[in-house]
C-alpha cells in the first residue's frame, strides 16, 4: 500500500530525490516516510507546503472500527441468564454469521469466556448436592455458586461492553481460544 506522500509525489511526477531537493528534506527522510513513518512537526509542514496542501491531508486516516456486531455478541451472552447455555449458543451463532474478521475475533473471545463460565456453573451445580450432604447443610447450597456465576457473567458483559465502547477492545482476552 502506497503512503500518501508517495502517491502525491508520483502524481506530480517527481522522484524521491527531486522531492527531497524541492522540499529541502533529506532523501533518507523521504524514504522513511514512504516506507510508513508518519511525518511530524517541521517535516509535516514542509511536505504540506511542497505539495500545496494542508498538513492533516498527509496523515493517514484513523481506521474507523465498527464494533456494533461485537457489542451485540457480547450483549447476547446475557441470554445465558434465561436460557441454559444461551450465553454460548447465541453468541456463537452471531460470531459465525459475522463477516468482519475483527468482530469475529472478538466474538470468538467472548464465546470462549462464556464456555468457561458455563463449564464452571455446570460443575458447581453437579457438586453442590454432594457438598451439601457432606457438610449436613439445611439450606440449598446450589444457590451460592449459581448467584456467584450470574454476578460474574454480568460483570464480564458489563466490563467488555464498556471496554468496547471506550477502547475498541475487550476488557480481558483469553490466551486460549476454544473455537
């Protein structure tokens, strides 16, 4: 991909050496900028004057990420509070119907976290009657891990949603991806 400076230089039919001479910058500076370095300060102003344009026109445009799909995938994991394994199934469906690679990667990470949360919930619910009987408890012990996991699920979704809005990234990402 050509840099903005290289594209403008070629439009004016200038070599790198000619641009360096015309602008008063070194040939090496021109080469670095065309290789991907972003011009700043004096260099940026000098190039803008040489090309008779505004300095901001020489800077690369920031990529505008559309993370609406990732936000929807994150929010859909709350269905696990209503439907068993809904926190995995619905985000998984949305992830695999997503074309954008960035949103798909976020979706896979969200689903991986939801798989872990669901597995912990299942294991705790299986173990709770045995622990309750072993400790001779008279209150329903299964409620403790259930409420804890619900709180964890809510916190994960809230923190990921805030992080997607503010930083365009997930709050925490797993090194392991189950998908």
